[in-house]
C-alpha cells in the first residue's frame, strides 16, 4: 500500500480544493507554461467556446513570435505545443468541428516555427505528426472529395515535413473515393512557370511522396515503385523499402531482384536480402552472403549469424578459419578492433607484436590496451606507445594529457612484462622520450 505522503491523485485529493488551489498558484509562479495550462483548464471549465478561444489565441501568439528558439527553449516549445494539442483533443467530444479547425490551425503554424527553430532531434516535427494523427480521428467521413482537396492544399506547404504522415492518417476518412480523387489532383499538379531548380525538385518530391503514400494505403506496390527512376532504384535504402513491400505480397523473387539492382548497402539492406534468401529456401546463398559481408568489413554480426547456422562442431573449425583470416587482414587496425570486440585476445596480442600500428587510431588502441593489460602487458604497452609516439611526434598538444595517461598506464604494467622481446624496457623508452621531446612542456606538465 502506498504511503499517505506518496504523490498520487488520491493523496492529493485529501488536501482539499482550497489547499490544492493555493499550491497550484505557488507552483505556477515563475512558470509561464504552467500558468498557460491553468488558464486553459479554467477556460475549459467555463465552456467549450472559451477553451477554443484560449487555444486559438495561444496558437496565434506562437505563430507571430519572432524570437529565435535555441536548444534550451526547444523543450518548452514542444511542451507548449503538446499542451495545445491535448487541449484540442479534450475539446473534441464537445465540439468536434471546432477541434478539427484548431488542429488544422496548429499544423499551419509549422512554417513560422521552423523558420526560427532547428529541430535536429525531430522533437518539434513529432508534435505536428501527432496532430496529423488527431486529424485522422476528427476528420468527417461524409465529404471525401472535399477532404482530398484540403489534403492537397496542405501537402503543397509540406516544406518542413509536418504533413509527412497526413495521407496515411486520413486514409480512413478519405476512403476509396477520396484517395482516388486525391491521386487525380496530385497527378495534375503543375510545375510553376519559371520555377527555380529547387522549387521544381521540391514540387516533384511532394508529388512522388504523395503518390507513394496513396499507393501504400491502397496496397499498390507497383504504383509505389513507379515513382522511382533508375538512379533511385540503385540506392540500397530505396531498394530495401521496395523489397519489404514486395515481400508482404509474397513476391519474393521480385524482392530479391530489387535488392540486387541496388548497390550493396548497410545493415537494413543486408538483413532484407538475407530474409528474402531464407524465405526462398536458398540457405547456401544466404550463408555465402553472410560470409562475404563479414569479410568485406570485418563485421562481427554476420560472422556470428554464419556460425550459428552451421551444424554442430563445424562451427568450431569455421570460427578458427575466419579468425585466422582476420589476423592476416591487410588493415591491422580494423583487424585489431575486431579481435578485441569478438574477443580473441591471444590473436589480438600477437597482431600488435608483429604489426606497426597507426597511433592516430586512439579509438581502437585505447580499448585494446585496456583489454590486453592483464594477460598481455607487452602488447598493451606497444599499443600505448603507438599513441604516445604519434601524439608527441605530430605535436598534437590537445592530446598531451591523454598521452601522459598512456605513459602512466605503461609504467603501471611494465613490472608485469617478463620478456621485452627486443623492445626497449619502460625505463629506456621513457628516457628516450625525455631526450627526444624535452621541449614538449605541455606533455611533461600533464605527466606531473
């Protein structure tokens, strides 16, 4: 059972209305967002009309504001917009017509916001996408052609992505009649006379996206594909999207052809191709593809998947063979990174001993030195020395504190090195640094 001091609705109700009102006034002091929320609730308590007036007033204020919205104030903007959207949703049961108009109004203020706000994380545009979802709930079902014309008008203003999910959200309200009418309207959209290259590309992109959304809603994969030219079809991301749609209709061979038309891509493309090969029963090809993906970039995931598919005991020999391939790879840093991550520390240690390493690759060498320190202190030392040597040799003063830490680390593990195998001991190496880099004052200060 929750304690009586736990913050929940039941415990707060026990304080009584008067005390809660005092607390709300106290809490809202200094918070414009909280005050706006309270005023909105008071307006709603009076009548739906008052609530609608308060929402419209706030949306107008946001639309006409000119101040730049930085990253610190972006969170408050999102909370404000979300608050208005929630208020519209609460208004909708009492006045659905007004709620619908206010939702459109909220979406229409997007350009004024994006002119003064960078939305690198997508949190602002996500509010407008939620507004599109609310439109889907509120839009009447009895006027599909008129709704299609409203959608077309909105899409032509979709320069910031605020209307990206509009067609899927409104598909139930549009129905077959509205979608067909919208398709005709979109196809008839002219490119403005004398338009710039950017305007022309923008209009074409709007048309293509709209026709593809309509095709998706109608389940017409061929119509979706028809919006892409050969250059688009060669892009792995687009090929993956097409293949996924073909797979849902059981057109597996065509899905594989779509993927193979594209240049080899990243993980989603590879996963889609593997899924299609497996669905077609072409397991040997899928295994060969996994092995090829592993060898191309020394990626662990394809190798693990490849080994998992092998019969018992065959995987042991196969793993040994492929790890030997890694150890002999022409890019020692790539190979070292793989062996540390796998992990195969004995092979990683042996690689460090026989290869000259690029000391600029600290993002690989630092974790490698950490991983090798306990069991392979000489290899760890050589990784540390590679970074120290590069930093001091290139005069990278910003890295001097890191190089100092590497030298300290090397000193700590030096007593555990039983055989230096022809490499100078730590004392000899440190003395050489004193001699060759005596003028690197920032490094010696960092060393302490």
